[in-house]
């Protein structure tokens, strides 16, 4: 069995995630494919993750990919989380994950409608969806509030969790729109505000070609291994949200190869992907909250010292903005109200690292410009740096 050291894992991360200056990408699509999927729960994360990996950071290039040529797509998929992926990979993501998520979203909405007790059923929902799609098609794009104004059914209110402690009255608009988006019938268009805003307009979406689930899961597992391998069954299970049986079936289908890690554990790589890679030039990076390079594994011990977790994670397990040096997370960063990036090292890395981090902070400030970024999931260190 081949052995792949932690140092080699960090070198792979630098090269395959396009983090070292010499391997950065020329397009947002190339970045998305390199990391398989970009976390998009926080709209700013997409731009920060992409621009950290571009030769020339460009907000306009990311916006063009998302809203003009549509070469990037947002999908509610792995772990019921919003991701941005390339249009090439989108059908595989839809079949392997998003389809099941959408079905669950529809079941949950129908359950809430039934529990409300006012006769709202599947036929009512179908009519509401038809009216919403018609209104959206007529307008081209619209916000949720604009759709509610145009479609009376979307102004309906229901009692959620009746008779329970969490009972509340809610409008159905956001739930109906969420189901339509999860099923790929509508898509998120440009936000109401700047690129940091998560309040999107909506537009009708073109249907994607159907793919078979098992084959799509195998394709996704192979792409993930090429970007994140070596990694364990537990890592792939966590990242995809699949059951263990699905993980093992997908790994077997692609002929994943077993390797041994420094701690003696068994992990997997894509077939034949066991060679030694040369280290790039020393590199630093300032990556955003929920960046793929920090969120790609369940066990992140090879790049994240355990003693740093308390400062860098929130109570729900979301990682905040991180500072990297040669494949290790060595600190965290934030943006002050003045716009200046501020960072703190949690590991003594020496003068070369400090100079490289300062250079990356300057690069970040240059393309972010007047925008102000506050992560949706705030961590202890990020709060301290902006206090």
C-alpha cells in the first residue's frame, strides 16, 4: 500500500486547490471545478474563494459567470447546503444530491400545508407554483416580495408546528420559492444589493438533462478524490451527506485506491493518483469563512491544529476566515469597518510568512475595494478582530 504523508497532502492542497501563486486560475469556472463546489450559503464567500485563486481577482468575472453566461450554477445540494458549481458538473450534483434534497423540501412543505388544516394540498401548491412561474416569466426577474405582490397565493399564511412550543404563523412565499429553486425550476439572479448581498432576484431556469443517481455519485466521488484525496470514507460521507453504503458503492465504482496516511489510517485516492508532487514556492492565503479548502474533510488534522479550533469555529461547526501558510491554517482574519483586513497568527511562522501574509492582505484589500464583509457565521477570533 502506498504511503502519502501529511506534507504531501498539504502540497496537493496547494496545487489542486489553486492556492499557490504559480498555480492560480484564469477563470471562475476553473476555480469551481478545482475545488468541485464552492460554499454559497454566504454570497460573499463565493467571490472571496474564487478571487483568492484567480491570477487576477475580478468581481466582474465572477458576476459574469453567475448571471450572464451562466457558466456557474447555484444548487441546494450536499448536506442541504447551497453550493456554486460549474454548469458542466451541475447535472451530476443534481442527480447525486440535489434531487433528493428537493424531494425532501417538497415533502416538508406539503406536510406543513396539511398540518395547517385549511385545505391547502398538493393541488393548491401546484396552482401556486404555476402562477409564480408565470409571473416570473412575464417579468424576467423578480424579488420574492415582488412575486408575492403579483401572486395572491404567495400571500397565504399558515400555522407551522401547530400545538407545539415552536408554533408560529408564517407566509408560504419563501417556502414555495425555495421548493421551486431546489427543483431547478427557478434560479437565483443578481442580488438586490452588491455582490456581498444574499437577497437575490429570481429568474426562470432552463431544465437540465436528467442523470442516473448511482453514476452521478460515482462521478462526483471521482472528482472529489482528485481534489481532496487522500481522504477517508468518513470524509466523503461528511462532505456529500450520503449514507455509508452509498459512499462505499461510489468508491468501488470508480476503483478508488487505498493508501496509508502518517497516522497509519487508511484513506483513498483516485485510481493511480499515488505519485509524489513537488512543493510550490512558499505561499500564503487569506480564505473566507466556509472556504472549500477548510471544509473539505471531516478530519482536518493534517492542516488544522486542534488547538486552533475554538478560535476559528462557531458553535455549529462553521469555520470562519482563515490565514494559511504553506498548507496549514495558522490564524484568522477579518475586515475592519474602515475596510482594512486585520489578521492574527495563532502559530509562530517566522518573518517570511508574515511578509507573505501582509502581501496577500494587501492584494485582498485591493480588489475588495469599498465593499464591507461580515461573515454570516461569526467566530470568536473574527469577532475579537473587529471589536
